[in-house]
């Protein structure tokens, strides 16, 4: 008998018919002899409707009472799923964040889970009930309702799976799984059967968008095996598992890209200790996330520093950096709003030489000019002209033979 | 500094504007130096919307998961009221039933309050905050959400007022207070400034509809002074207080009527011990509420038994009673669907002779025939033809001089 956590997002519970579908899947899993916990989000659109009510009343930042308000969305979902299960003759029980109980800090709207006391869940599972848990919500030490922020229901599901030592945490979504690249760009993109946590993290943060990075981090930390699959059919999706379970995987697992990228270059920066920090600190203070940072070897006591920021934050980034550059007596500041980042990710590249060279060759053969290069242990990223994104992604997908099943 | 509980029903929080109005009233009360607890219902229509969703999913009777679902209605209201208060610069905090905590039995959909641990409320009041409590909901010993059934928010407010020893529990409604009779029937009906609990109970159960009998019972038991008033203006409404606070009140306080009445007569019932019980037991078993019961003195070993039932339950009552009458060898069963009950209520009639006679004279002078009479310590009721209801109520209101301020 396996213990399985099933997580259904807002689009998977967006109507009464879809709620019945969730109940059907959970019941089928229970019927196969498994112990089943279902974690659900608010019905699609509900959270926005509730936030709209709040905005009519007040102009305040997100805090305690907003969480009281929006957490009703998941509460409605769990009640309806439990009712649908019971209507189908399956014993079920809903549990809210404070009933589970999922204890978080008190950072309303972006709370972090601290502990889960899953004894109420385990008790119900032992009675043979399906437990339907409200995603996205928890309770702080004072007993106030908290919410976890974007992707919160994934987090709830993964943390719950860790707490009850589940065999797998199934993430139901509107895609079939995780692909070797964006199928909209690469027609030959292939569903990945198994992918390691670290690889998934690199793909998630690069914009694969199926799983939030925070959920993958928690899954990795607690060794929770994830199964990303479609809520619309019973076919297998993609498993996200500990690296050691992906025996002899392919060198490159996937090709990601991020169009929301802009490049800034500050010329003739003094090559003194602490200068880079002084230059970039204003960006951090403005809440702007700096991604790729390149500093070339200095010549004549000066160097050029280039970095990327999200395209939609380019203007505020420029305002901050120009001030800093003047203060430091640096040279001109130039920028390009129309760049993109393409990345190849694969745990196998750790032990394999020539992966980077293959990337540069493929881009060169496709006529794509590389503007910046940055590498990590399992990822190589190149900043290129935005207009070449699709061409580059297709060329890389082809070059690493990703359309074919791995040997 | 007084402690005041303010209760606002669904029509008083039915829109964002009305929610702002609730916040304004609570803030004004706080500004006058009072400690303020606000109890609110779900926005008008919300509970029915949620029950509609449940009905789409299932066909089950009211139970645990329905309470999880419908209790979100009050949760949305308390969050919005707290936000509106904070937007107006007033410190406020919402509390759900389980946070207060309001402990009930586990009869979902019609739970009874067992205890209230108001320490969280008192703590917040001592910080100077307005506490906004979700009406209608509680939590059972296992931590499951429960709801209190019809009129539940009034109950929550009165029980909360008892728990924190409030000076008054204000019930905001869409009428100005409690009237000497239905103003739609009696143009001269006058708002009652003060009325005793027992009188209010008799008026409530007779269909005055402003306050549910259960709330008045709890208020009486715990000595909670009620103030029934309009949510649309600041004028005083009606106080419902311990009998001893209504010094030398009028003999008759109000005239009530109930059109939802039908009469059944069973002729020639054997006058033996236990026969009345045998006759009426099937009605109790069918859940039919028998109101007035009259049995005349027997002659020749037989008697006629008459009683009233709600008009909309007449058919099922007849089916039950005809079977019982046959079994007992009684005579014919006759019925009249078109009767009404008019009642005069007043604590003063305890010590005053001639009140009943005045009633019969007034009805006689108006040409209204009395079919049945029943009396309690503070109430006299007559069953009359339904068509004469308005005539009778006006005649009684006039006869007891209720349009004039009491001396």
C-alpha cells in the first residue's frame, strides 16, 4: 500500500465537472489500495475575485486580513471535493491549514512553512478516508491564517508529502509533463520520463513554469519524488526524483529560454575591491533581480561589467545604475532591451567534456551570435539577440539529439 | 467605558458600501470610548450561492463538509469589515469561530453553542482593537467547523455578549425596532422603547420575526440586554431587557398574529386516560408542530379535541390524524385551512384582571367570531377566520391603546 499526495491546481478544480473529475481520480487511486491525500487550490478565478473585493474596500498592502479573505477560496474547493467523493460513496474528510496543522511564520501573503503536524491527516488515512487538504494556506504561531504566496499549493503538497513520508507527490496540471524544451517553439520536444531535482531546479528557474523552484527545493531537501502529470488523462507524466535515481541520464536533459531579459553594460569600471558591490547594490535595494553577471579581466586598471535584469525592470535598473556609475566615476552605461537567455541543462555534463563547445558550435552554425556566456555545474547559458531565440533553441535541441528517447 | 457587541445581518453587509457603513458605525462606537465587538453574517445571497454549489456536487443531507463550505461566507465578511476598519485608521482584527473559540456540539448545520472561551477577544479588546467575529459558526470538540442554523449570527452575538459580559448586544436590522404590531397591518403601530425578555419570546414565537426565539432565550438566561435597531440610521431602536427593568409597563405590550395556521377537530374522542397522547403522537413523529390544543369537558364519555398546525403541513397532519382517529374509534375529523391566530402579549396582564374580557369584547365589537381561545400567563390567543386577521389586529391594537406612548 503506497501513500500518495495528489495536488490539483486552480484550472483542475475550475468547475463542478472538474471537481467531479478530481474526485474520480482520487477515488480510483484509493480503490487501487493506496492511502490518498488530495491538496487543492481555489477554483480558477476565485482568488482574483476575492482580491478584487479587498481592493474595493481598502488600499492596504497584503496582510493578515487579506489572508483571512483569500484562504476561503481553498476552503470552498476542499469542501466541494470532499462532498463529491462522499457522493461517490468514498469516505473523505477535508482539512484546513490550521486543522492539519501546517504552521508557518507570520509573513502574510508569502509565509514560509515551519512545521507540519500531520497526525490528524495520518489518523484519517488510517480510517481509510481520503484526506482533502486546503493548499496555499497555513496558520502562524498565534493561530492567524497565513498564505504561502505564488505556487503555494505546490508547496503545501510537497511539504505534506514530506511530513507523511509519501511515496510520491503527484502534481496534476494542464500539460502532460516536463518537456525537453517548449513544445510551442520546438515541435520535436519530447516529454522527459525522469529528471533529477537539480536539473528541474535549473529548468524551473529558467522559466519552464511547470513547477515553482521553491517546491522543487523542498522536494529535493526531503527526497519527495514528484510526478508531474495531466489532470485530463491517465497517462504517465514526468517524474522528478533524486539525482541518483536518474542512472546514466543523457548529458543534456533540456533546453530552456527566457525572453524577459535585458542587458546592461557599464564600461571602464575601476578594478578595485568592492567596486562591483557598490555598482550593483542599488539594484538589490530596488528589488531588481540581477541574473547573469560578467566581469572580464581588467586591463589598465579598468574593466567592463555586464549583467542582465528582467526586461520589464530595465528602466528602473538603468536609473539606479547610472547614478551608481557616476558616483564611481565609471564610463558609459549602455543597454539592450532585446536580448534573451538560452540554456542547456543536464546533470550528465558534470562528467562529460565538450558540452559547452557543442553548444557554441551549434549556435555558430545557426548564425546566432553569443553576447554573454555563464556556466554552472549542470547548466550553460548564453545571452543572445532576442530575435534569434527560437532559432537558437531549435538548433540546440537538435544538436543534443533531444527529440530521440535517451539510450 | 462600556463593552458593546454589534451584530450585522446579511442585508447589512450585502455590498461593499454597506460593509463600509458597518465599519463606520463600529468605529464611531469605538471613538466614543467603548470596547467594541462586531459580529457579522455572510453577505446577503452568499450562503445560498454556496449551498447551490454543494447541490450541484451532491445530494447529501447537511453535514460536516457543508459547514466547511458555507462558513466561508462569514469569513469573507469579517475580513472585509476588518479591512474597511483598518483603511479608516481603526485597529481591528477578525476572528473565526475556532479562533474565538466558540465550541459547539457536532450537530452540523444546527449546532448548539456549549462554551465560549473569549480570552482571544478580550486580549484584542484590551489592545484597543475592534474585534470582528464571524457569526453563525463554531468548532466542535474535534476541531471541525460547525454552523448554528437559522438565525445563527444572532445567537453568536448574544452568546458572545454573555461570554464577555457586554453591557449591551446591538442587533442591527432593516427595521427600526420592535413594534406594538405589524406596521403593514396597523398604520398606528408604535415602536416599543423597552420590552421584557418573556414578552419578546412570546412575540418572537408568534412571528414578529425580528429576533429568533433561541437568541432571546439565551439573552434571558444570561441577562444580556439587547438593542434592536436600524443599520440605516443612528436613532434608538427597542431594548429587550430583564422583566424587572420594565417598571410598570403597559398591561398589553403588543398584538401579534400568525396566518400560517390551520385547525383540525376530531369529534367524539373517548374520554379515557392516554387517548389525547395516542391521538397526537403520530403528528410529533411526523415532525409536525402542534400549537394550540383545546379539549372541552367531556359529555357522555366522549369529547371533541381541536388543535392547530402550520397551514403548509395540514395535509400531512390530516393523513396522520385520520389513521389515529380510526384506530381509536373516534368520530369524524374536520379541518379548516383558513384560520389565523391573533394574540395579545403583556407582562402586565399577570397582575391585571379583565384583559381577556377586553380582548373578547373588542373582537366581538368588530364582528370577529372566536373559534378557539388559549391563554398563558402573559399571552392570550384566539383562533379566528383568516379573512378577519387584519380587522382583528387593528381592533385589538386600538382597544388596548397601543398607538399612544405608555404613561
